[in-house]
C-alpha cells in the first residue's frame, strides 16, 4: 500500500491542527484500508519532511502527498514541491508523487452547504443570502476561481442571493459582501468560510460580522442562530465529503504512477 501523506498548511492556532486530526480520523474510519499519515507545511507538527523521512525509513518506494489545500497557490506550487525535491535528494530510494489540490470540488461545496444549513436556515428559503469568504490570493485567477463556489452552492437551493468575499486580499471583504446582499433583498445572510479549519482569519471575520449584526438591528451581534440577521457558519472541518475528496485525489495519483510501466508500487 502506497502511504497517503496528507499535507495541511499548519497554524499557531491549536484549533487548526485539532480539526485536521479529526478530519484524518474520519478519513481512516471511512477508508480503513488506506495508510494515512497527517503532516503540516509549517507551524504544526509533525512536519511533512519528518513524515516522509519516516516513510522512507520503513522501506517504501513510493508515497503520495495530498495537499489539504483548497487552491493552487504558493503552498501548492512552491512550498510543497520544494519539500518533495529535497526528499528525493535525501532519500533517493523513495519517489514522492504530489496529488492535485482539493480545489473547487462539488463534494466540498456540498460540505459548505451542509455547514450553512447547520446554522438553521432552510435550503427552500429564497430570502437567505450567502457570502462565501475565502482567504484571498495575490493571484487574480485564484480569486476568480472562488466565485465558482457560490454558483455551485446556490444551484441546488432556493437561495437567490450570493456573493464572494475575501478575508485578506483579492476583492470585497465580508462587510461589503453582507451589505450588498442585504441591499439586494436578503433578510438573513450566512457567511460561509471556504476554509478547512478555524483560526485567526475566521476569528477576524467573526468580529467583523458582530459589528454588522448590530448595524442591522441585532443588539447581540452575530451568532450561529437562525434568528440573527448575520450568521457565521463553521468551516468545512471533519466533514465526510472532505475525506472522500482526499481519497479521490490519492487514488488518481496512484493510478498515474501504476500506469508507468517502469515503476511498481512499494
């Protein structure tokens, strides 16, 4: 069995690593035949380099790293390939295959929809507005791709009001998105994080939305209750759909390497 090394971003916020650990537990429970090993690019342990070193020490000839990343930005295009290249030099007997990022997969969008519904709103309520908040990137194409999340999200509901916003850079922030949705006729707005795990950025969004809730007549600010004017949903977290998308990326990478007649799996 080719080991699956799940590669998360890492964070100083312990909630992030805890969420990734829970997601890996779900993955193992749903796919017990897989050899799954969590790792982090930075700030959390174990590091991806450490985990790959362990894989090499066990004598494996191949490993697949699956980036737990929603977009193909710097970490997927630069950081992780550098780790893979350093591993090839240090452990010449191990070939590391980088799988595709998670991307805007329909299953992950479905997970976001479930998180929105968890706040108590109905999929049949056309007065609900949804603002998908992503990290934001300096690459305009990456930010444009995020808009596809909203289109897919609304497609299977009665929700008519949708917007994309960004927690850092790349376009409108959560305040602007919520105000635009309210002006368009949404009575309640759910801000849905296009994030795998909570952290400092989701906290920043929550603070912004608390102020907006008071602006729209909610003296208590935002909360995960359907009677609030502005509601923040939970990140994707340990949703079963995440486990299935990670597994799909892994199997696609394994299929590519097994089609190579010069290789066999370890």
